[in-house]
C-alpha cells in the first residue's frame, strides 16, 4: 500500500470515531497522530500531555509548541510516577508501570471530555524492537494505535511529518528521564533532576543525540558517533566535569562506544543493539554492566 493510501486509511479510521484523545509527547510519532486526527475530526480531536518528574522541561515546552503548530486543542495533566512503589523499584517492568499510569491519565481526560477513544503513537516499526514492556500496557488498556493498525513505519512517520511541515519531522528520539537510571537502582527525584540538568548542558553545547546515564553517582555520557570528536574537545570536557559535579555526580565519564539505542537494555548484553529508543521507548539501563566488573589492582592503584 502506498503512503498516500495509508494516510487516507488512518484518517478514515479516525473519522469514524466521535472523538479521540491523543497521548501526546510532542515527539514525531504522537505529533503525526495528532495532525491526522485533527484533519479527520477537527475540534473533536484533543492532544493530551501528562506532566511528571520523568518528562524534561524542554520536552514539555516542545509539546506545547508543536500542538500550536498543528492547531489541535492541547490539554496538560499532571501525575507522579514516584507515587507508585513498583515504578520506583525500577525493575524490568518499570516502563509497563509508567505507561499504565500515563495512559490512565489519558482515559481520565477522555472521560471528562465525553470522549471514548484514546490513541497513541505506536508505529509499525515498534513491536519486536528489544525490551518494550510499555507496549503491553497499550494492549491491555485497549489504546488505539492508528499508525500500527495501518502499517505505518517509523520512516513513513517522518515523511508524513515532513509533509505536514512539522518542526519535529527530524527530531531525534527521546525516552523519559528514568531510562537513564540502571535497572534495580531506585528512581528518585534527585537522580532524575541531576540527569535532566546534565543533559541540558549537552543540549546547550549543540549535541543532538545523547544520553547521560546515572550509575549511582557516576555519570556516563553517550553521544552519537559523529559527535564523539566534539565530546573530546578540551573546553567541553572541562565544562562537563565541572557542571556535572555541581549537579551531584561524583564521577564523569565518556562512553567511547558512543550512543546506541537501548545500549544497556535488559534484553541485551552490556552493549547489545536490540533496544528501541523512540519518544516512548523503554530505554532501560542494566546494573550488571561494564562498571560492575572487578579488576585486579596493585597496592599503589
């Protein structure tokens, strides 16, 4: 089926509904769903963003801006994943607990607005991409995923976004802040805050695809391979060391493997390739990684 036909099929499917609430992060997937829903339903389509401790302030700002670009009604709701001890424990199901809570807020909003359907941005490239427990929550809550239903791949999502002139068409993937904390290490507001502040520094220095992993006080900076040389710049090294120390990290390191999606997901070995890291991805680090190894040292080491 051509992309044009897929787009028309998605819009026709959405148009059959009385209204929809789109779980809206402001990333490319949910933005495309919001744009298609707005085309199909007009004012009966509503984008909803759930604000919490794991959502970076810049991402919240992006969601507001992109909703304005689309022209869709935008609702903001708040909740705290940290209220859920299962989420805080940060086991391999953390993203399932998070997505269940987040989508629950979408259904609450839909109910308040008299709308029956909740949609999300899961696309046809998502299933099977590594450890994705959040997709189970989507299925259990019967959230409608129009991109998945009509076989729209990630590459096609970006093409649709470009057709609509959306500023996020080429936006790098972004998982929530808790994905930077190793599995088994509790998710706390302190850890989330220092990761957010650390990543703000990299964004200020112009890096586009990166993560700062928090290994219980050790910051492991990952940047995309084309940007590794810039990460070795003496001025950046000095700024990273000073800034990350100020926000609470005891040690600052640069991962010479570079940034990789799901690089330390529970589904992988220490540096496997099978994870996914899109706007709603479960980019879950694993405690048993390279920093857990023990090396022999001499008396003077």
